[in-house]
C-alpha cells in the first residue's frame, strides 16, 4: 500500500518535471516587452533573455538606466523610456512596440515596474500616499496591459504580472499590499478571458529580495515623512517609541532579503519560454515556507500570529 503511494507520488513529480522542461520553439523570433528595467528584476531579466536570444524590448524610467542596460547587452535589445503613471507615455511606448513587432505580434509582456513606499500604518497616510503606489503597481499595470493586449493575442503569447507574496497575505499598511491583491485579481480574470485565444497569464509572487523596492533607506525615509504628516492625535496614540522601533525593524529588513535575484527571474523566464508555464510562481523560501502556508490558514489564526509578532502602539488596549 505505502509502496504504491510512494510510486504514484514519484510518478506525479517526474511527469510534472518532464512537462515543465518542454520549451517553446523559435525563441529567437519572439519579442518580449518588459517594464521597470532600470534595476532589479526587470534589468536582470532583460539581460537574461537577451543572452537566451530573444528580442527584448526593455522599458526604463530614465535615460541613464536605458543607457546602462544597452551597454550590458547585445544589439538585439532595444530600450524605450516609459512612465507607467502617464497615459501619453504608455501610448507612445505601445506604438513603439507595435512598429517593432509588426505582424508577428508580441510574444511576452512582463509587467515588472513597481514601488513600495510609502509603507506605514494606514492611519499615518493620506489618499495621495495610497495613490502613489496604486498608480504604478496596479493602474499602470492595467493600462500597459490593455494597450498591448491585441499584440499579445496576435502572437498567442504570454502575460507575466509581478505581484508579491504580499498579494496573498496583507501584513503591511499603505498601498503596497492593496496594489498586489489587485494584481492577483486582475491576473485571474485576465487568465480566464484570454485562455480562449491561446494566451497564458502567469503571476510571480516573490518573497523578500534585495532590490530598490526593499531598500531600508527608502522605506525608513518614507516612514519618517508619513509620521511627520500624521495628526497630533495619531502621534499621541502611537508614540515616538513606536516610530523608533518601527524604523529599527526596517533596518533589519536587509538581513532578511535574499540576494539571489535569479530565483525570481528564472521563474519569469520559465513563464515566457516553457510550453506549459505555471499559473503562479512563489520564489523564495520565506514565500514557500511561511507566507504562502499562512495565506491558507484561518483568518483568526493569521491575525493572532501577526498580532503576536507586531509592534504595539503606546496606547494599545
């Protein structure tokens, strides 16, 4: 009995391994458009796919980032300046992509551009603080996708949306978790709609990795700004000691982050090049062993765990 069970489990994992190793043909003829290529995952993925021989169209926020990327890659890779918060910039980039891909269409769209600040207790923030993140992480992603969807459908290609494990478990105040939950929902509806046209949609849900998004300096500075704008009542409730402890916990973030960004970009590459990509990828041991299992636990248990490990305001009951 047990031997049969072990054999069946072994067969399942072997078949899964074999299926996921099958690669799409003629990769050298396929165009992939990636947002947020100035640094981090987007920059590394652009270089990685360029080495693989794909036709990479890399969108950068700054000309400096675009120049640096071009200097590290082959002549196949092309760059364009894109601000995902501006409709005119997205429209111009979409037209630029259309001129390059022509009748072949766009094989891959990787929505990678993102920001994480300001992150602080919700009561410290304003609507504008939330919109800073939502404009990039969610609304920008939506508009870029909609502007290029016809080209992806023409190629029967792939859409790869970079979410976060924080799109499965909300442990932070501010717009970041909200935006990533939105990415998850949009990706689910998009995947079902586009399945009728041979288009596959994958979601990347990384844990903590060392990129500009997780920079302790940036997060700490934004937290201080959020505290400075908070009302006297809020400051009295939380207390200066809470702020100091909160900023100290941010400083420890760097030691918790994984430096191997290839764990994430390899997932992105698989989603683009495998004949049978996964629906979701959760790179990082913290994602696999902590955050993902917690996302399936009863809410009351998750609340208790987070409450036990979180900082307490000065006037908490």
